[in-house]
C-alpha cells in the first residue's frame, strides 16, 4: 500500500503538550494508539504506540465517513435530510439490543444516520451503491486493505465487510485518508466532501474552533473489544487530524468507542488543540 508516511521524519516529532501526557495511564488492560497530524506543517506532531498505530483493524462505524462521501458522489444521498428511509423490523435480524439507540427503530436521514450511527442505513446505502462500485472507490481512496469481500479469514461466511470482517485499516492510514478528505484531494465531487463534513460536525466554539469526528466500535475474536474516534479540529486557519484507538487485552469487554473518544478529548485538551 502506498503511504505518505514514508516521507515524514518521525524522529523530528515535536509535542504541543501543555503538560506531559503519560499515555499508558489511559489504557488499563488494553492497547492504545493516538496520532495528531498538523495539516499546515504536513507532519505528525504526536504519536503514541507507533507499532499499534500501524496495525490494521476493522473500521466499523468510522467507515461511515467514506460511505457518506461515496453516497453523495453517487447522488444517492441528496442533502442532510434526504433520502429519508423508513425502518423495517427485518433490518435488525437479532432484534433490538440494549446498546442500540432508539433512533435505530425510526425513519432516518443522512444527518440522523451519522449522528446515531445507524447500521441498517449504512447497509441500505451500501446495497444501493453496489459492491463493485464501493471497491472501485476504496481503491481510489487507497483505503486500508481495500478488501470489501466480507469474507472472514477463517471461514467463507458472508458478513458486513466493515464490521469486524474483511475490511481493515490502520490508524496511520486513517490519518492519510482524513488528510486527503480535508484537503479535497479525493477523486470525488466537492459537494460530497462538503456535505459529509457538515454531517460530521460535533461542536463549534464561536466559529473559532470546530470539532469534527466519528466513533466506531466492535468485537474481535473471543469478544476482544476495540474502538475508534477519528476526526479533526479546525483552529486558527489550520486543521489538526487525530486518530484515537483502543483494543482490549482481555475478553468480554464493553464497546470501546466511548473510551476512545474520551481519551482523544483529553489528549486534544492537553495538547492545546481544544
């Protein structure tokens, strides 16, 4: 896989920290990864656990970012309110689970889809785009291992490709993808970029600091929980990309997207980005 990280001089990393961050304190019985990338300087300015940051894992709900871009580029998604797709009981094959937001059982729009991370909306959108078309976009995006087969390594059972299945991506590649996204270097329409960006806005402080992001979580073999929080901060005419990732060392953990997000917010504050 091509990687712009080969041209970065990681040995010259500088820290923006207002105070020292002991990253290990934030990962009990787990592995963690955190990357901060300064777009204007075009380099990583903070990276914890480089080895783990290079390891590929399923993107889970962070895949909604490229899926949204593709959906708008294919003109299947129109704007933040259209299309609105109604819920069907068949979408939840194992029934409604306690961890699912109640909005999953309601009609959803592109806006609510990303806000509440509605899995069935993603599946419907992916079906309308088509597998071969998605594979073509992933290749053009240089997105992870680009394996959208949905086949797991140990069997030939079809699964949702981005949900703990065949599609995998590293934290460093997530940064590369986000960089191309915010700089509008992806081979898609400007509208698809602007609309996806609009849907990813989490918070805005008097138009001076804007936070964009998406979580993702899942379970690997033996119920090993993992989680993501990826995004960027716009501040002082610059963008700071970040990826926060966590994977348990023990089985039967809880969804880790909450931890990944909480850690990222703390790190960004300590690094004087937020």
